[in-house]
């Protein structure tokens, strides 16, 4: 499809004449491929297509070469030419999914090689990225392996075609209760994902209802297997979200007790059946005993019992159980001040550390609550030394503007990854927990809830593509900077125009701070309209059962989570983090109200009182949102009309809506506190 934005960062505009001549001298226009392997086939096709777009002519495929300039593609084991380009030690440095790209100084040969075809595919996308961002090729000599084993996307798509918390149209996987027949869009999605190194996908919502429970039946499996093939060609393993009560719902059993031999036998047989139709099946993603989903608690069993039963069934096939830790009491009485939802995952799971089987991975949301604009990092990451852990991010912008507001999330994710849990002394960062280097665990990695749908540009807000892109890049290499990723995405998406690159990069990098500054203040969270979560409603969740309160009264606001006088959540961290959060003075301003209840007159480290901070940042936030629109309008005619108009419309909505946030929050806190704005601005 040529619709504006559809090609995303794989658009690949024709290079300038001089760039094309230089490239042609380097590799002649020939691709040397000498082995038959499905991933090498994908890699060669991607390279040929990419180069055709960049160069304006199609390269020749050759199987043998006489030393004339060419690009060699191959695995060390399958291609003599690829192997010969590297010493044994150089080859040994390449892992299962890694690659080497070498460009001879004097031109004439580019070699892209790996231990597997998947590695070669990633190397191809790397070379295309280098060309697309204008990086120097001559003499380039790269060796890369992914930092993380699991680089996974979670679709929250339902069989009826809706997408839970989806803000970019309907599902590309399902329509009217059926799996789509035309898989071309799914294939294009696989290309986007593989180009940034994603290697796993769960294709249905973690809330598995009746129609998706049926995905595991004989009728549906052949169609699921077709989707698995599409992803498989791009090195992406397919997972299914499963219903814990499936043995009852489709197996005809009377219970789903994980210790019941009949239940265990059912899962073993079912799993075998799945692997018969999909030999590369990845495994199960499970949301159990969470938000009304069934789980082992019904039978008086714990989450280790529950996960291990599934793990046992998957183990003979090398499959994984990805078990989510989003478990809390969602029927809390708001009058109950003792229960703290933030504590729940830690309280449920740390007693089970060491009991999970080797092929179970616990998937933990980055924060203890639920993907708020600002949260501390989940203390679970520092507390499960004998358990495989993966971190879950939410690319779909449920609480961060729903792809109507701009919010580039990579800086937020980086903060979580760089958080030092102190589990093994200084330097025990979250990224080292999930990449397995800290605790030496068997499995781990990254997952993100996808932000795509069937909107022509995939993500609704075109600039939200940068979050999907950034997730993949960060999962591959968490050391990349948010700035670097923003610039790379911008260049690939919009080309080399310097003003465009500088402007879009700056917009992306400012956007999280802007969004934070007009929504819920100082880490307290929520304040959104119930259910759909779009727009301001300060008390929207204050008297509900979901455990998400701010406790604002006429004197102050915030949740006391200290051990001394509050819920004790702060104590779930290791030292010195625990003492820091316990201390009112030492808690960083941006998390103040997450950990402490303070009077509006409390003075922040910034020197402002809490109430004045609320007023000032709401006013500034609304102005900065408007400035985003001004920045973009300077790019008119430098960006093609279609994409220009799409982004402009979203930024216009954001500018208006930021004022709504500003006025609703300021009015609320002025009326509650009776403390006027020192600058006398209009508050309603
Ligand atoms: C959030 C979201 C739900 C989702 C849940 C989850 O609470 O609002 O729609 O199901 O997270 O992560 O399971």
C-alpha cells in the first residue's frame, strides 16, 4: 500500500546520484547467495528489495563469483565465501542471532555473515539502515549480538477484531471472529518487527475469552500455523495467550487444578498437538488470577504450581511459559487504607523465588502499578535472583495520550532499565537482570504491548511509530541512547533534511516531559476518566475498587508508602533505595506523591511549593504542547503532504486537549486548597 506512513521506517527513498555511484563501486549490483536456507532467502529478498528502492535498479542474484564486486550473504557453515571473510576467532564471536558486516576498505566486497540465517537477516537490516541513515560504509567492520534473548511483542487483539487498549484502528489479525485470510499485512508487520530485531510475538490478548480459547482447537490451529509461518520466515516465534481454564472450556474437564493428573495430561496432549502443527511454536503467555481471569488460586494452588504445570507440557519441545506478574486485588474497598496495590506483585511472587521451572519466565511490568506516565521501577526486579525475568513495557499509549498526544517513551524505558536494584551491589541494573548477566538465569528479555492496528500508518499518530521502532532497538541493545534512536528513526522515516531531523528529534525527546507536565503531577498517577482512560478526571478512580488513589483533601495530596507511617511499599526495595524513598527529603520530586502524602505548601527540591508546582507545570505543559504544533508547522512542504497533515491534525488535538487537562487540574486543586496561584493567572 502506498498510503502515507504505511512504509514506516522501511520507506527507503531513492538515493542521490552521487551516493548511488559510490555504492555501485562498492558492490557492483550483485548479490552472492550460495546456500538454501529459508532465513537466508528472506534476507536476500529484503536486501534485493531494499537496494532496488535505494538504487533504482534491481541487483543481480549470483551463486558463484569470479572476484567481481558483490555483496556476499551467508552463514559461516553454509557459505564458503562468508566463512572465508573472517578468522576463526571472529566467527566464534558471533552468537546464534548475531552478525558481522564487513566492507572492504578498497571497495569491491561487502560481506554479511552470521552463524544462522536469522543473524544474516539482522545483518541485512543493519546494512540497509546504514545506507538509509547516510552512515559511512567504506571500511565498516561490525560485529553485533543481541543483548536480550527474548525480544517480544504482545498483541492485545481479540478475535472480534477489536484491540484492547488499541489506538490505531482495528486488528490486523482478526475480523468478525475469524482469523484473517489475507496475510499480506501481517507479513508487512513481520518485516517491520524483524527489521528492529523482534524475535517473538504473542498474537492474542492476554485476556483470553471464549473465541480465543478456541484458537487451540483443531479447527483454528491450521490458520494459526499459517500466521506462524509468516512470522517464522522473519525469525519471529509465535506464542499464544492461553486461558487458564481451557481444560474446562474446551477440554470438557470439570476443573483446571494444576496438580490434578488429568489436567496435566490434557495440557501435555494439547501442547503436543500444537507442536505438530507448529514445530517452532514459542509457548504460552498467561495472565492468571488477575482482573477476573481464572488461575491456580481457585484450587488453592500458587502461581509456581500453575506455571510449572504448563512448563512441564512445553519442556519437551523447548517452549516457554511467559507468566505475567500483574496480580493484585482489583476489588479493593477504597475505605481500606492498609491494602496497597503497588505492593501486590512483590508480595505474591517473591515467596516463590526458586520454585519456577527453567522454562518459565515471569513478565513484570516496568512499574508496580500500571504503565503510568511516571512510576518508580518495580522492586520485583531486584528480588528474584533464582527466577527468569522479563520486563514488560506498554508501547500502546493507554495512559500516555492514546496516540493522540505525542509521547516518545524510550526515555522512560531507559530510566527503568538503568535503575540500580542493588541486588548484587552497585551496578545491579534492571537491564542486567533481564539480559541474564546479573543472576545468571536461563531466560529473560523484553516484551512490549504493541501500539499498532489497521490504520494506514500503523500507529494512528505517525510519530508513535518511533515507540515501536525504539522498543525493538532497545531490546537488541539497551545501551543505545534515546537521542540516538530518535535520530535514527527520524532519518529512516523522513530522510536527511537537516531541519526535519533536528525538529522531529527534539519534538520526540521533549514529548514525555511535556505530557507529564499537564497530566497527573509528581508521580501520583491516574486522574483519568474511568474505563477508557482518556482525558482528565481527578477523582475518576478515587472511590473505586481498583486501588489507585491520590487522597487529595483540602490540606494535601499523595500516598504514604513509607514503612514508618504508610503501607510499607518503600521497604520492598533494597538499600540504599529503600531509605531514599522512605525519606521525604530524599525522594526525587517527580516521585514525591507516589511515596508520600504532603501538604500543598510542602517545598520541593525545585524550591516551589507543591501547589505552585501543580499550577506552573500545568500552564507550561499546555504552552509546550502548543509549541510542538508550531515546530511541526515549520516543516510544511519539507515532509510530504499526506504525512504532514496526519501529524498536524494530531498535534492540533493535543494542543487543545492539553488546555483541558490544565484547566481541570488547576481548577480542582485551587478549589480543594483555596491557595491562589502566586502569578494570578486564570483558574476557573
Ligand atoms: C491494564 C489495562 C487492561 C489490561 C491490563 C493487563 O489494566 O487497562 O486493559 O488488560 O492492564 O495488563 O493485563
